[in-house]
C-alpha cells in the first residue's frame, strides 16, 4: 500500500508543477495586457531641429493667422507679444503648452492644430533666439 501511495504522489507532483507554470504564465499575460492598455503619460517628445520643420512652422505661422496678433515673423503686433526671442525665454515644452492651452489673452489652439503642426510651430518659435536686426530705413 505504501508503494502505491508513493506512485500517486509522484504522479501528482509534475501535474502541480504544470499547473503552477500555466498559472504564472496567465498571470504574466494578464499583467502585460493591463499595462499596455493603460493610457500613456502625455509627455512631449523632443525633436531635433531641422530646416524643413522650421520652414513648415514659419509657413503655418503665416497661414494660421498667428501674424494677426504677433506681427510678421513674430516681431510683435498690436495684440500679441513680440516672439522674436521666444526661444531664448521659453523651453519647447512651455511653448507647446502655450499653443495648446492658451493663456493670458491668447486662445487655446490644441483642438485646432494637428500634432505635427504644433511640432513645426514649436520648432520654428524655439529657434527664435536672437533679436532681429533692424532693417535700414529707406531714404527718399
């Protein structure tokens, strides 16, 4: 009888191991599925400058009407501040936040602009670090 019992115990042992392996695998699969379904934190992706994105940003600045408040090429207008050195004063994240959420007298444009448009505008504005040289006055 003892011999039989040892046989039964030895047969149950691999089964228990298999159950534990399957249970652990299922647990890992569930945790991985839950982790991938969680919303990702909305962090800004830092992109390298390129001439193409700055040119696209300059075009958008004109086409989207930013010049109406900030002046031509961001040199100051009647309603908005001068942005000619905004890249020196604000980080890319702060510029992006301002475009998305607005603030002070500026309306929010987060729902109006596409993410790639915002990126191009941020690259264009953040590259503005030096005050423009005044153009010589035309003589008559």
